[in-house]
DNA sequence: CAAAACTGGTATCATTTGACACCAATTTTG
DNA sequence: CAAAATTGGTGTCAAATGATACCAGTTTTG
C-alpha cells in the first residue's frame, strides 16, 4: 500500500472543495444574518441585477443551478417584493425577471458588503495573484466541462467494480 | 445602480464555489459509478488509509465534516466490510478505525483512478502553476478561518437590515 | 469519591436538495 | 394545420444534510 498512498490533503479536487466550502459557509452566514437572503436567492438576485429581463433558465445556464432551485428562489424573491415577474413577450410560458425598487435597494446594500467580505479574505494577495487564480479557475471549468461532455473513456456505462452491496 | 454593479462572474467566492461544484460533481459521479462509494465515504476511507487507527472526530477536524456525516459514513463502510472499528484502548466511547483487507484493496483501486481524474483536469497546468494554486487555496483557508473566529466586526449579533418577512 | 460538567458517537427530527412527473405553451413534422 | 415532440416553469416526492437531543463513558471539582 505504500506506493498507492494519496494524501487527501494535497489532492486537488478535495482541496478545492474544502476551501470553497469554507468560504461559502462564511459568506452564506453573512448574507443570511445581515440581509435575510440565502445563497441561491443572492445568485438569482445578482444575475437579475446584471441582466434586467433575464429568464429563469438563462439563470440556470449561467449558474449551473437546476431549474427547481431557480424557481424556488425566484418565487421567494417575488414574495418579498424584491423581484417582479413580467410575462415574456415572445413566450407565454416564460417570465422576464426584473428587480423592483426595493430589490434594487437591497442589491445596492449587499454589493459593498460582498466586496468587503471578498477583500477581507483576499486581502493578502496581489492583483496578479488574484488574476492568475481566477484564470486557473476558468481553465479548470473549461477542462471539467469538456471532460464531462466526453464522458469517462475506458469505462462503459455499467461496469461496476465493487463487490455486490453487503448493505442491509 | 451603475456604480454598485458586481459581476457575479468575477466575484471570487462565487467563482470558487462554481468551479469546486463542477469538479466535485465530476469526481463524485466517477466514484459512485465505478466504486459504489460516495464522497463522504471516500473522504473517511482516505483518511483512515492515511492514519491507521484514527478516530471519528479526528476525521471531523481534518475534513470539516460534521460528526453525524462521519458517523454515517463510518457505519456504511463498516457494513460493507471495508473498515473495522476496534474499541479504543484509552476511551471506551471512541472507536479506532482501520481498513480491512478489502478496504485496503478498494482504496488501492481508487487511488490511481483518482490521480487519473485529477491529472485529466489539471493536465494543462505546469507544476509551478499547481503549486501556486494550492498555496493560494491554503492561504485562503487560513484567512477564512481567522475571520471566522474573529466574527464579523461592525455587525453586532442581531442587526437585521431587511424588511420583516413578507413571506407566507 | 459522588456530583456536575463534558465529550465521542448515534438516533431522531427538520430542513434542504435534487430527481421526476406534470402542465401549459411552443415548435416541429408529416 | 393537427399530432407529436420539446421546452419553461412548478408541484410532489425521495434522498441527502444538518441541528438537536440523547446515551454511555470520561474528566473535573468540591
């Protein structure tokens, strides 16, 4: 087993997930306690702010959230009077989402706070480092997406390799 | 609102979480279909492989998993005959976890596959880039952890700023 | 050394999350 | 242009996750 050792701690996907979780937790807590909004809601809100009149499934595409989560977040935001859902001109099934005045106002409160949180965590890095870091993240996205489409070669659909469940 | 604009897409915590999610999904799917093991189980397994005789809450500390998840994973792994739970010599409440032969064997099957997945995703980067990337992740961990302990200054426990829930 | 405070681990319950089925509107096809 | 297939969005149900309560064993304290 000596040779097959893999220190989880330096296994990239693990580290990535670990750090992301840590940061997420921190941010989520801040949004929750300070603005009463959860992360999915924040994401939806932010994308609407960015592209007025965006539809729900456009948000799905950009965020990788599934449509159910987006739907729930949109409904919640609407209930709170933060977003408005206008009928879509060309497609009767769809909604065009837009911020209401109070949605805008909340967004404007959150943004500086978000920037502050971000810069607290990333304060120690130079602009070059941040840029480089971001660039790598984007490349990883591209690679992972490409792989995903390609499937996992060498492993046909149903080649389970583990002993039949001793469970139950 | 012009000025308070924040492109989510270049907001670091978002990007981090986005990429980590993407990679996680990919990895999780591979473990699941090829070895019938989920991510929490894999993490527990890997830590046991690394430190034979580790206890559950040591795993909690190292992985940030909560003790319930670790417990569940440990029980599942035990049921499958992959890990053994010996009584702890000095503490009757605790278990010392160790891999059984088939646990070792499974681990040894997973490791090369994990390395392969990792290298597929990170193939395009030089060693320096990877090192740098890892280093940044670790620094972020440190910063986030420090902040977490410090709390969020400037915001006393209960200063909600959002309008009372229009929900329901 | 008994009582109180604490800790490792598990069971239980509530909440979150996502998979699936479904509806209405739209697009495609023959 | 009707029938079939597709798509945006939501309701519903099932699995995953986390908070809380709890139990047994351990440490602390008076």
